[in-house]
């Protein structure tokens, strides 16, 4: 009996030891990722934790343009915030010094954009917040710097948006940086007209491109200029920043003909003569340019100093300096005007050419008499009207001296296109 009891005791100790070892194995197996429970069913506690965490994360996805850390960013298309699977609840855009940027939130609250063009060479910070349909909040932040003036170019254009001009007014664009990639820039500029006329552009130099049809613009037509230059690389490391649409109206067809031999100017509208005015053109020593010229500026009164256009005396002073020239209309950059003349004898108009190259019309001092020929012509002219000067004996005005590209034939004009 005693021997059997001892044997049973040993068996019990052996079973207990085996159970302890088996328990250790199960614990170690559990740490390695087993989800099996003692009863053989899958343990779902960890899955439930992961699912709960996922439910706490907002489904709203916020996107900021440009991406965080961007340099040379657009001043037109930056600072834009959009959200999917949610709505925006707050957007703040500030400059480095803390100045707030005003913006507009879309009606459906899924996008926000600045109300005005951003500044160049400025760092902006964006902080955006959105909620999904369950009210869970998402946040996104970004910082970017816009293109600097040194790394960007702008084109100043003529005529102005919304203006009414004469049939000779070209679209003239002057760039503040030399353009070396002319084709890329020209592709970003389109000029179209309601009349359906073909329009071609011509590069005079690296800073200037003019556009016009073969013949004068059709009267009473509308011309549209589109500048899609934002991000266009005009030269190495120099990018465009303009994104703009400009429209102007072409008025009646007025063309004036100056004849230096007869000393008369004939004004026509729609091909019919409406008035003839006696003139005094450039003297034999200072002939007026011949050719087609376009009115580019008008001044009721202006100063004309000969020293600014090369007419100086032995002391280096201007041969003339008239501080109140009345009814002056510019025809060239080099100083050719049609203007009123109150200092000359009335007898010179229609009989003798006496000027330093301008076309003079009889006028009175002060530019307040509406009955003078100069006043009539000034009041019946608009920028873009054409003045054709003939029989002066001088050379034809250069096409780039003012807005006078009409002195180049169509084949030459189109040859100057980069595309």
C-alpha cells in the first residue's frame, strides 16, 4: 500500500509539472500575437480597439495649394484651401508679420481662396480646419513663399481695359524683364476680335511685343486680350505672374491726312471728309516724319522743351521751352505731336512750315477756347486714331517709334512672331 501511494504522488507531481510547462508555452504564444482563447474562440479585443481608434479620426481631407515649403509660388493661384469628405470650419492665412489675408469661402464650404492677388516676395502661413459628417475635426498647415520681383516679370499693356480707341490702336505689351523664351510667353498671350480678323504679334525687341490685324481694326468691334502668364518661364529663372483678361472697344473709323506740301490736314470718318484744317508742319531743316502714326497720348496742356528731344543751343539749353503747349496729341515716342500753336502768327497756318517736326494747328493760350482748329481736332480725336503724314521729304517713321507698326507690311509683321 505504501508503495502505491508514493507512486500516485509522483504521478500527480509529474502532471502538475507538465501543466506548468504547458501554461508557460501558452503565455509565450499569447505574447507573439495569438488571438486564440482557452476555449478555442478568436479574441476580438484588439480589433475592437483599432476600430474605435479609426472611428475617432476625421474623414475630411484638406488640401492646400501650393504644398508646404514651396518657393517661387504663384501670386494668383496660391493660398487656396479645399476639402473633400467634409466642410471647412476655419481658414487663416497670414504673412510672416502676422497680417491677415482676406478670403472668400465657397457657398458649400468646401473651398477657400484669397480675395485679392497675393504680394510678391512674401512668406505666407496657412492654417485650415474642417469637419466631416460625424463632426470629427481635421487640421492642416502649410507655409510657402511667393515669387520675388527679381524672379518674375510683368507686361504693361496698351490700351486700358474697358477703353474705347481708334481703329489704329495696336495691343502693345512692354515687359519689365528681357524675355529670352519668346515663344513660351507669346503662347501665353492671345488677342482676338469680334470681327473675326486674324491677329498676329510681332517682337520688336526682348522687352516689347505688339499685336494687330493686317488692316485697321473693324469699327465698332470688341478686342479681347488674355494674359495667361502665371508660372510661364520667360527667361532663365524668371516667371510670369499675370493672369488677366482685358477687353476694349473700337470706335468709329477716323483717319486724318496731313499734307506738308498743301499744308492742310483732312479729317475723315468712315472714309468721308468731315473737316479740313490748315497746318504748319516741320520746317525744311526739321522735317516731320512721314508715315502712318497712331495717337498714343493726349494732353490739354503740356510742356515742350527742345533739350529733351535733341534741339539744343550752344549753351546746351533747349532751342525752345514752352510750358503750356495747348491741345497736344502724341504721335511718336521721339517727340512728334499734333498740337495747338498760340505763339505763331495766324498767317503761317496753311502757308508755311515752321515747326521743329510737329504738326501745328492754330490755337489760343490757355486751351480754353473751343472754337480754335486745335481745340476742335483735340475734342474729336481719341487714342488710337490714325494720322497719315505725307509729302514732308523726310524718312518714314520707324515702326517701333510709338505705336506705329502699321508702317511694316503684313509679311514683315508676321515674320516677327515667335510662334
